[in-house]
């Protein structure tokens, strides 16, 4: 034991106190200190680090903190120096009352590793309370015939201090009738008795005024006074007599209010009103008056308030019996409180490690706690266990101290936190228990990869879309938390290393939204696919992949294109028909293709205008022009036809073809030359002069309109080429990405191709000489099927299939013209 002396300087000049610092480290690992009460906040107590044998700075490194058994910590620990200071001024009387010694208990808890040390600080009393009398002016009625030597107990003075600083003595003001005698109780403060020294004479002095002073043993001493008024009564020869000088009783501490403790009895030999006796507890401390009560007529002593064996074990009660003449007698009742098991064990949690990583190994310390049973004499052994089957266990560390450890593997995704109910139970009887809930959260580690909601995604986008348009999204869930669950999306390059897919698609790395970067053209690409990778934000990141397939939907953005008859912007094409042709004679066939697919590429043919609408008909499905009747002599030689070719899109697009049909007597005649009116001028009738001028003006306006339309057409054509037209894909020798799935257009032809048509001009016969397909040689992606033509050029696999669809009315060149 190390002893240190410290002098306390206060305004009230409390003097010098001996300051003890006691350290005892044994099997219980308890450190003991001593301080004086009323020490100012911040007063130094001791150096804990030195007493624990720890280096300076270890307390801060191990997160030292103070844990009190109660709800309030009265001291403060400086972690860097290890000094222990008073947190606030200590008042021993409010902390411990009359209990002596006054000891404050707390623990010093260290982490990494988790460790605790018990600390006891004894608070020494100083003389900071003066004795006081609850009744400042007590009244005594004493008969004048009272014999000398009679004693009259007075109320005890109350002093909150203990030991030498408590109540020590009483003094009485000088007088000729009484002197003072101080007596002791077995349990309770000292009390004084007035002893009669001289007979009283009411006729001489009916009233005596005295002053009693209660003095404590402090240095300097403190005191309190009361003024006693003694009234001298007329003669009453007999005083009440108790049946016993001391009554003894036992009562259980859990007895209800109103329970009978004991019955006292006193008798008086006088007659009349002097014989009537009343009982009272007037000369007792406040604690007794709040706990017990007496029936003034029967003398029954009953409980008025609760008993607590752990606070007070015995009571010393002074009973006063007073007759009708004012004479009184006193007796004692000694009450012994019998302890019962009425206090459940108390659990004090010292430290909790929360949150706890889900990969914590077995036997990891989660919490430290201690258990105290105030009914240690009758409560029996304490049992501690967990209420539910959880992956934790309770292990004892030292006397009445326990640790909560893990005993099974933790998984945050299965259970994110636990409310652990610790049960502390004594063996009674009766058996009492306390349940304390310890909340432990489980922290996350990155042990789950992102999982996509679907095995693969199929998205659609309509051609001619606006750039940067949203086309869909992918989503992956990660069962982890925080950064471990933050998913980032990226596009993976194809295995071939071709990065051209990044020119089509972009992805938002935060939410997985996919955007088309450029305008799609169905005639160039119908579908393609790529891989999206989802990566979490963990320290050791985990990832998963999913395949996304994008299908381009066709839009009706291509007008039908006339392959035959050629529309070169000059004279329309001429076809010859013999006048001897029968009804249903095949004159020619309009051939057209549409760059779109599906319904947008289905073509229908209609006769829009004709010189004689009843002479020719156009087959709606295949564009064949046939005669409806035999040709008559009156029919004009030149028959002008305008054919409307229309697709089935919404809205439908169309184009027109102009055709001249010459009615001839036979194919052996020379080719009919049209007569040029400019070479054979005729006389102009003056009446037609204005007609000619009107025609000239109309012709000028027509040419102007054609020029404007031509300029607009050229502008649209240039703009259309910027959007990757069909011709641009073929003539610019574009290479498609290997990872893009390319299919042929579902129009009249598999690919838009230019054709050449030639007719004999020297024989006078208007018959077809050849109509051949002109197709350049384009490279195709590796790994796709190819069909070889006789010229050695490579054709797409589906070109033969599309060629066979000409008979279905899709505008394909018939085999007869090849």
C-alpha cells in the first residue's frame, strides 16, 4: 500500500486530511484509491498507467475508458498521461448517506485486446455538515412532584457526517433544575436526557426555558441548537409503566405496509384522566418516523414504509407512553429486518464491440459484463446463459465477470444484426432473474458478386433513331452493403478485339442505362450483341457478366426504286406492241425494289394514268402490264402510261414510272421515229398566238419548279448519304464488325444493286436484248457462308433466297429478262 499526504485548501478551512492511495493487484485485479469529499473538479487522484504498469500512451492507444456500475461516472481519465481526476465535486453524504466506509466502484476498460480492471475509490468524510434539530422548540411537560433524578429523553440531533465529524456531544445552558446526560443507541445517533437535579415548584416557577447544543467532532467543530420549553404541571403522582423495558421483533423486508411489527403496553396507577395513556414515536430520527407508525391508543407498531435489508438491517425505536396528567415513560423496540431474496441480479455491461465483422474468427470477444446480486446471503449461486440459440456463448472470466464470444460463423447477408438476451438468474428461493439485451450489428465484407436480374437481355431500337437515345438498361444486385454493394457497369470488347461496338452503344456506369450513340440503319445492320460487366466497389472487387443483344427494328424510310423501265429523267422508255396482240398479251413488266424489310418492302403496282385506261392493265402483285382487249385501228399509236409503285409501310411511300407503248403493225417494220414538230413547222393561226405565249409561260414555271425540286432532291440525297445510305455501304467498301449479326433486307432484292438495260436500236424492233445485274464485289465478314457466281464474285448467303421472291410480287426482276 502506498500512502500519500495531501492538504485540501478550501474557503471553509476544512483543515488537513490524510489522502490515501491504495493499490492492490491480486487475483481480483482491483485497484484501490482514497480521496476526500468536496474535492474540486479536476483534482488529481492518481496515475493509473503507473499503477497498472503500462507505458505512457498505452491507455490512449488501447482506447481506455471508465465504466461505472451506476449510471454516473464521478472521475475522468486523461488517456495520454494516465492521470485520474475528479470529474465533479464529490459529496459523500449524497453518494453514500450514513454508510461508512463510502466506496465508489468502476472499471477501466481497454481494447485490443479487450481487458478490464476494477477500481475502488474510498471517499473520506470532511466536516461539512453541522448537527441540526428537527424540532427547534421542543415542549416538555413535567409534573412538579417529579422525583429528583428523573430522566427525560430529548430528540436526537441529525448530523449527515460520519465518524469523528459526526455528532459527538450535547451541552445544556446553565440552570438550577437540570443537567444533561448523553446516551448511545445501538443503531442510531447519540441522544441526550434531561436529569432533574432540583424539585420543581409550579407556584415558584411554572416554566423553565433551556438551550441544548449539539456539537460534532470536526476541527473546527460545528454545532446546532434547540430551545427547550419546560412546563411545570400540577401533581400527578404516578407515571406510566411499560410491561417491558425493551421489546424485540423480527420482520421480513418484503412485508407490506401496515404489517404489525410489535405491540407495546403501559399502565398507570392513577385514576381518572391521569390514567389514560397515549403512545407516540415523537423522539425518533426521521428515518424511523418514515418507516414505522404506532397506534396511539392500542400501542400497535406497524410498517409505514418499505424495508430494505441491504440499506438498514436493524431499527432502534423509542416508544413514549404519556398519561392524561402529562407524565410519560419510555421503552425501546429493537426491530431486526430479515433478508429475503427480493433483488434480481444486476447486469452491468462494461464494453460492446459493435459492429462486428462477419468474418470474425471463433472465440472473438464481443462484450464484457459483470453481475452483482444484492441478496448474496440468500440468493445463492448466479447462473448466466443466453435466452436464444444464437452464434454466441457466455464465458466466465473472473469472479462475477463474464465475456460474450462468438462460437459459430457469422453471415451478414443472412442476419445483419443480433439482439442478444443475456439472462442472469440466482438460485433463490424464489429464483429471480434479469434479462439484458445486447445489440450487436454485423459489418459487411465483400463476399458476394453482383448478380444480373436476367441471364441475357434483348433490347430493341427503331432505325432512324435520334443519337444518344435511351434504349434500355441492365441491372445487377449485390447482397453486400455500402461500397461493397455499389455496382459499376462497363462494356467489354469482343473476343476478336474489334472495338467498333463502342461506336454504337454507350452505358451509364452508375445505373446501367444503355444509349444508342448513333442513328441506326436497318438496311446496314439488323442486330448485334455485346457483353456488359458489373463490378462492385469492394477492396477486392467481384464481378459478373451478361450478354446483351440489340435488335434494330425496320422503319419505312425507303421509297420503292424503279429498276425497269429506266427513269433517267429524259424521254420515257418505249415498248412495242403489235396491233395483232390478243387480249391478255404481256406487254412488259415494271420491276421495282424497296430497301426496307417485312411489310415495308411489300410492293403493289397501280395504273395511275393512261392514254386509254381501258386498253392496258397492271397486275397489282407483280407489275405485269397486259392488254385488256384487242387493239383497234382507232387506238393512238403512242400510249402513255404512268405506273404507281407503293409499299405497305405506315405511312406508305410510293414512286411513279412513266412508260410509252408504241402500237405497231409488226416487229419487222423499221423502228418508228417520232416526228419532231420543230422540223416541220406549220402555219400558226393568229388566234393561237396567245395560247402559245401561255404555254411558254407555263413551261417556264414548270422548268423553274423542276429545278427547285431537283435542288431539294440533291440536298436530301446528300443528307441521306450522311446517314449511311445503302449505296454508301456498298460503294464505300464498308467492313461490318465481326460481332454484328447481319441479315439481308426483306425487300424485293437482298441488297440494293444497280442494273443496266440495253435495247436494240438498229433493227427497228423494240424488244429486250439483255437485262443484266450489275453488282460489285464486296468483302464480307469471315466465317459467314458465301455463294459464288459464275463471274467469281461473292454473294451473301441469302441472295439466292431473295431472288426467288420475284414471283411473289416484291418487284424482283423476272427470270425471263435475265
